[in-house]
């Protein structure tokens, strides 16, 4: 138990709430947790529920829905995300106490079979933590740090496939990883996204003009409140690249030319003319249009953004990029996920700044695309591309851009979170929805020559480096460079909003 009576603090031998809070912060700021942004936030979320009086109702379902952004029909029996991430947090805490925290005065653990952190004072000052002597659960007490914006973490090696397939409902079906897309698209891991096409629509219960989080002490909420302005129903648009599907369920990338409705028959001459691999397409037989796939990084990004906005009292509309309308651009702020190679809206709406996406060979993608730096500054490179293990060729590093730019009319903004690979998009979103990421970004924007008015939403491009494991597991994201965009007039001001035409 915890000693909460000020009169008895120091007499019971139990850690006080303040001491427990200090221990939480000590752990979060350690080298062990430094690059585990979402484990930091999961730790915070679990502890916060205890201090906020919601510990008794903290079930696996509650964590899945509130912390990981799972839908209301989340089924812990088929989606193991909560158990997997709690397991990883236990492992990370063990790693911490084996290294950075070996001499800490308080031991923090998450007992097996429980979700709440426990705290126990370590006897014998200066002797360090003896993990074998701290197994009495009665002396462990849960405490807190501030609530978090989101929690998205990767599965461990024993449950990688479950974690790569987040549960997004459509007609009762679970999203699955489609291996064929990995082979044909060669841009990472992709999952069925038909469930997203139903759209997560709706208007927030708060009036748009009452978004008052701009002055919040939480830098993440303050940043995104500044982006939203008076818009309580922003649009999140994910890539829905067009493929050609044959009768064997194999997919072929279709980058250019007119496309028809999903499932419609493709003219064979058109297919061979515009497909990425015409010779292979010529042997495929009857083909059909298919645009029901999106990257897992984009899917994870939707979860992170929706969870964050939900905690702000904002309900976003989620839709495919090809369904973004001029009315969306006039009435709402829009967040576009993915690169211009996959997201047609990004290709048509992104502002050209110092950083630009470039693919030297549009027919042979396979991680060849680059982010070009037109005006490199000191310690900056002219090009950035995915980095691979020299022996196995597995992906080790991806790069992405966070672009905040003006919208088509005054008062509306567009954000682009896009990577060279789907993992880059995920890393960019992780960075842009985490407190450490936003604090680092804000510090960079406040540097000499990049200052903006406090109430003004800055327009900029931020280059993000994303560290990977196994080619798909996002370990963390770091800021490489920030370049402000030149003064902008609203895109299309005084004119019709740009059309999002088929690619």
C-alpha cells in the first residue's frame, strides 16, 4: 500500500506519492526508455488511471479502446495487443532495473496477471534493487504520472503477426496482412482497408469555435489545437493506391491511366500500357481494378491520430484519399497520410519546399525513392533514402516528412505525414503525436531565424529519421532537420478548390 497521510510519511517505510512520481519520471527519462516513446506513454497511461480513480475498472478491453484506439467492438480474445504490450513493458522495466535503475530507491513492477504498476521501497540505501527480495505484493502500490495522448506499440517476436494486423471492423471481419501486396508493391507491409471505407464520420460534441486547447499545458494538444483552429471534425485521408487483380488474387501495381470502380474489368491494352510490369501483366489473363489496400503504417497512424483527437473532444472523418472532395478542403483541416507515390491527394496538394519526394524510376520502386534536400544546411545531406542491412538487405532506417501548410482557404490547414515506406509514415505520426517529439519540434521552430508568433500555426517541413527492426517494427523516430516554408497564400484562394482527380 502507499503512504498517503502526510503525518505518517517517513514513519511507515512506504514510498509516498511524490516519491513514486519522481521514480516514474526517473524511469521515463532514462536511457533505457529514451527511444521507447510509446512504452513511455503506456506506462504513463496505466499509472494515471490509478491516481485518477479509474484503477478498478481497468480491464484489457478498456486499455485496448482507450489507450490503443481500438474500436468499440474490440475483442481481446482475437486481438492480443494489450497483453503483448504489457508484456513488453514488463520486459523494459526489467531491463531498466538491470542497468540504469540498479541503484534506485524504489522498485516499479507490473505483477503478472495485473495491468497496474506497483511501487516498493528498496531496503538498504545504496545497495541497489534486489529483485528477488521484492515479491510481496502487499507492499507494492500503484501511482501515477499525467495522462497520455495515445499508445501504439509493436508486438514482440512471439506475437508479431497479431500486432501487425490491428482490428478495424467491417462487416464483422478482422483486418489481415496481405502477403501478395508485400511482393508486388514492394513498399512495405499492407493490410486490407475496406473497413476504413465505411468512414469514421461524425461531428464533435464540442462547438468548433470552442476548441480551447491551444493554451493547454500539454504541448501535443496545444500543437494540434493550433492546427485545427475552429474545426472540430478534421479529415484524415489514407492512401488507396490502385492495383490490378487477377483471378489468382495476385496484384499488379497500376500507377497511371484512368481507373474504374473497384472490381471493374480492366481493358488489357490499358493494363499493359500503364502497369508497372507490362510483360508480367500480359501473361496474367483477365484483370480487375482493386484499390482496397493501404499500408499498415498508415493504419497505425489513423489509430494514433484518432486516439489523440478523441482525447481532445474531436472526432475525425477517415476516408480514402480519392474520396477527398473540394468541400472537405474548404470546410475542414485535412491530414494526408503517405507519400505522393501512394496518396493521390498528397501528390496534388503538397507544397513544394526545400524537401521533396523523388523516385528515380517509377516502374521499379523497391525502396529506391528518396527525399531530396534542395538547400542543405550545415550537417544536412542532399538526399535521404531508406537504409538496409548490408548482409540481409532488411530495412533498418526509413525517412519521412511532416509538412504543415496552408489550406485552400484562410483558416484551413493541411498536414502531410508521409514516409518513403509505410513505416516512415508510422514513424512520422508517432513523432507528431508524442510529447517528446512535439517538444523537440517546437524547440527547433523557436530557434533563431525560425521564430513564429505564439498564436500562429507555423508552416514548415520536418525531416524525420525512423529506426526499424525486422524491417517493419518501428523502434523510434528522431528529428533530422526543420525548414520553414515560405509565406503562403491559401491554395486556391479566390478560386475553386483543386480537384482530387484519379491518378
